[in-house]
């Protein structure tokens, strides 16, 4: 009888339903998300969260299918459905933690409202852009010659919301320099050595004397010499 019991036990094990590996479900979701958001110059890290299933999943005889909406915004936490596409199939929603690293511009020193942004004002750092809710700027070309709309502290990630309108004066522009002393006003031609919007301070070289002075932008192409 012992051998009969052993045979019966073995038969029950052999006939048991196969169970789908949860690791395979999580891996399918993570791979689909990486494929959707892969971009040149980016590095994506995806970690699947634990699955709280009230029942075991039957082994899927078809390749698992993950669904990522084409217009889904990349975020630090996302959920991706994984489907078993067969008659007795199932769908499981997999929670994922996401990090997407890109090279962004970070301010190297404090900047003032109205200042333009030059290569000497910023440097490149790799940051997780899923946590940059206000966006980011990857190169100076994206700033498009605009000035700062507010003061910015050193070490800040440059984002579009920090930028205002076009700069009234750009480095290399020929400007009109105005010097005032009491009721006397003197005007001269100069070359801007910096860029900025209304109220920005910059250096200007007098074209006649070659002297470099501090000035403040007052209008497009016009600066006021500072004492």
C-alpha cells in the first residue's frame, strides 16, 4: 500500500496547475517602460514594486503583453498593466519606481533677475528628471537669448519658468551709453560685454576711449553708466 500511496501522491503533483513567475510579470512591465522612454543621452532605472495578489496566476502559454499608454507622462511612480492574452488569461497592474537621468544645466553662481545666461554661468550635471516638476534646460540654445524672470540661487537646475522675455542687450551688441551727472547728460557709443534685460548690470566698453565701465540696461540697445 505504501507504493500505491506514493504513486497517488506523485500523480497529484504532476497534475497540479503550473504557476506564473511573478518575476517574469515584473520584468515584462519594467522592460516595456524602458523601451517606451529610451532616449539618446538618457539613462533609465526601473524598479518593480511588490505584487499583492490574492490568488496565484496560472502559467501563461502566450508571451506576456505589457501596456504603456503612448501619451503617458514619465513620472517617478508609474503603474503598467501586464496581460496574459489567452482565453483564460489575466491582467495584473505592476507598480514601478522610475528614475530617468539626463544632463541638465545647473547654475554655477547666483544670478539676478534680468540677467542673460552665458556658458560661464552654468555647468552640466546628471539629474533624475522625473523629479524636476518645473522642467529643465539641456543646453543654452534652448534659452533662446532670453533673460531671467527672477533671481536664481547657485546650484539651481535651470528651467523654462525661470526665463522671461528676450534680452534687451546681448554680448557684442553696439549700444548707446548714457552718463548723467546732475542736469548734464553725455552719450557715447559702446560695445556690450555681457547680456541682460531691463535693470540688469553689465560691463560696456567705450568705443572711443576703450575704457570699460559698469552700466545698467534701461532700454533695448541703451545702457546707463553707473558711478
